[in-house]
């Protein structure tokens, strides 16, 4: 009597779907508002927010799974790793909530931010590599249902990524940033608690054994253990080469500590793997294909991941998001990619099957080259759309919508194809490690994305920030501002005391503000904004104020932004004093900053900025098209 193939999927798949959906809700919800929180509430400079914080955070998020996967394989097992990771990430989200709750102590708010992001990075390292591993363990070997299982699981990822910016983004931008983080933290708790309470009931193998309970090393054969051991030469390359590369990137190139760590490991780890003496010539050839593809993937994701940084700036500042009297939150654009994937993933899957039947399906490297080309076309679309547009002029939402649509097509040519290729080409004993290398390419790309996002052009740039005690800020009834007893928390530049009295800001025709401090009729203890069209420092407060900002002001009994602006004596800088409850922040802005450059290319505006990605992705695509034939041969029959 023949055994009938089981129908449907194990219930454990839906538990993993639910767990991953809420974890992705948490991550993408936080990511949708992070860059806005950094620049609007914590008042970080855009370049540092994009590179120093956002790029480092997203880069390390993809780096720690190598460590978390190793610990799960050797010591903890999948279940314990997922639970510990989930708790750490929930704690991280709630620390961001507390960071957003502090209005008047930037130092404490920033400290909580750094600790919260650190916990998210560490927790993700334990969670991410283990949840997807458990999907395959639910099925017997060579089960035809496995492809469908991963499709269902992938939909959970995108469902979470679609919903989260809508909820967390709305709360963050229209109520308060802290509530966006709170919602993300609640999502992480739902994910972790549901997994912990239901795992024993549903996460069982086809033979009834509890999966993910023991470390994966217990299932290894003696042969695979012996073959996977690193030699002293490999450790020398990994540790010695990694340390040398770190110093080169940190001391000579000038990258920050996190960037130097990520970029050095991205070279040292692959180098240590390829020198393994147990590799046959065929295995080494296939691994080289993985490494070459991973290199080009860096160019794809570094441009694609601008979604959470520079493209969010663009959506917030220069995109007309008004529809029928309602303004869409800028963070909602982060949902577009997820919904486009849900729509087009089945179409692309059908396309590859159709081409396969016609014996015309492109090889994996060629598909990835198409993905890079589509990425370049997406940026070309928006670059042409903003060419000649003056700073501050808002453009149609069609530009960003079209970009995200084209980029989704590119992702469908590259991302799932790459993961499948690694699984097919990697020797079994190096499968997990090489998947870690693939994610390491993502870590490198995300850090590079932060560096590129730091090139986003600004009309003015913030040079310095000082803390001022409110008790030392005096406004007298005669409209004269006294700075004699001004206390600064650290050494102040000489120009701080060189204010121009009287007519400090030129009044434009459209401005309704007074054209001088004398004309403001300042009352004792009051604060006024002296910001005109002639000298307008961007990102002090948006115009009009958003509900979240109005509520923050109302908490302090204010109806208008409480800051004073000054044109400084050198006529090249502008001072902004943002008043808080007990201390105020004094910012110095450069009104005419030097243009930023990228490998000698001067960025004078948004067109130049977007063209960086057109050239970068376009050239990478052309080179990969040229190499794809050679790489196909190196794959030794694997498609």
C-alpha cells in the first residue's frame, strides 16, 4: 500500500508566519520613523543621522545574525535564541519609547536611543537567522510543499512590513514619535509571547519530535564536523587580516568604527572561507560565484535602502502628500514596496516558470543584473522628475510611487534569486556560513547606504549645537537681548557674542515677521521666531506645524514654536535658540555650505544626488551582464 503525500501545511508554519509577521511589523515600523525622530526631535544633523546612526544600525542588524546563528547552532538551539532575541528587541523598542518621551534633556534621550538600538541589534542577531531555519524543519526531506511553505512565510514578512509604517508611521508623525515606538514594542511582545506559549504544541517535526529545542550541532555527522573546522591559516586570515583591514578603513580611509568593522569583516570572512583546504575545485568555483554576486548585491541594497533615510527626507520635505484635504505621513511610503511585492511576486514567479519551459530563463547572475538595471531606472525616473525643481518646491507623489514600483521589480529579480542561488551553490558543510556571508553583504550595503544618505543635499547645514541654561537667557521689555551672563556647557566660539543689533534679518515681501529684533516688541520671558524667506533655516519647525509638534508645544503652554533666530555677525551663519523647560539648545547653521562630493562628483542638488545611484547601479548592472556568462560556467551545471 503506497503512502499518500500529506495535504496542506503543518500548523507550525502558521505560528512561524505569525511570529515573523509581528517581528517585521516591529522592525519596519521603527525604521519608518527612525530617521525623522533623529532629525526632528533629537536634532541630529542629517548627515550624521543617516551615516553615523541609521547606516551603522541597519548595517549591524545584518552583521549580528552570523554570531546569533553560531550560538544557536552550537549552544542554545533555535527556540531559546528566538525567545532571547525577541525579549531583547522588545526592550530596545521600549527604550526608544522612553527616549521619545524626554522633551527637555537631549543627552539622556540620546543615551536611551543608543542603548535601545544596541539591544535591537543584539536581539535581531539571535532572532533573524533562527526563525526561517525552523520552517524547513517542519517538513520531511524533499517535500514538494517546501517551496509553497517559504512563499507563505515570505508573505508574512511583507504583510508585517506593509502594516507597520501605516500604524507606527501615523502615530509617530501625527501623535508623538514615542507612540510609534511603543506600537513597535507591542508588536514585538505579541511576536515573542505567542511563539513562547505555542511552540511546544505546534513546532514538531513530521516524526513528532520538538524542533529547534537542541543545538543544531547535535544533528551533524562526524564527517561534517571534521570538514567544517577552520585551520590555523584560516583563523590567521580572519583575525589578523580582519584587524589589519579594520585599521586601514579606520585610520587611512576615515570610516567610523562600525563601518570599519563591517567592511573589514566583509573581506576577511570570505577570504578565510575560500582558503579552506577541504574545498574541491568545483566547490571553490561555485563559492566564487556566491562571492561575486554578493559584491554586486552591495551596490543594489545600498541604493535600495535609501528608502529609510534620504528618500524619507525627500518624502517629508519635497513631496506633495496632500490629497482631498488630507496629508499622508511621509513614513507611509515605506509600505509601498511591501504591497508591490505581494502584487508582483506571483507574476514574476509565473514569468520565470514560463521562460524555463521555453528554455529561455536567464541564469541567476543575469537576473541579478536585470535587478540592478531596474534599480538604476527607478532613480533615473526620479532624477529627471526633480531636475530644475527649486529647493523647497514640492513635487508629485507619482515620482516616489514610480520609483518604489520599479525598485520592487528589481528586488524580485535579485533578492529571492540570490537566496536560492546560495542554497544551491554552497557546500553542505558551509551552507550556514555562506548564508551568513550573503547577509554580511547586506550589512555592508546598509552601512554604505548610510554613507551615501549622508550626501543628501541641504540648503543649510547645522555646524554645532550648544546647551544653554534658561536662567541665563534674558529678554527685557525694551527688546534688548542680554548675553552678558550667558552660560554655555562647553567652550563657545567667539562669534556667539558677536550679534548684530537691530536689523539682523532682512524682511522679504512675503514675510509677515518683523524685519528686526527692535520691531518685534519682545515681552519679558517671551520667545519669538525671526525666520524669513531671505534667511530660512530648514528643519527648525515645518510650516505648518504637524499635530505631534503642536501637542508638544501645548504641553509647555505654547501656541507657537519657541525658538529665536539670529543672523550672525559674519552674515554667513544663522543662530537658532530652541527653548526647553530648563535648558535650551543653541544651533549654529551655515547658510551657504560647501557642496558635498562623492569620488570627485559635486552634488549641487537633488538631481545630482539621485544620479549617483543611476551611475552606480547602471555600471554595476553592465559589468554583471558581462560577467554572467562566465559565472554561469563557474556554477558547474547549477542554475
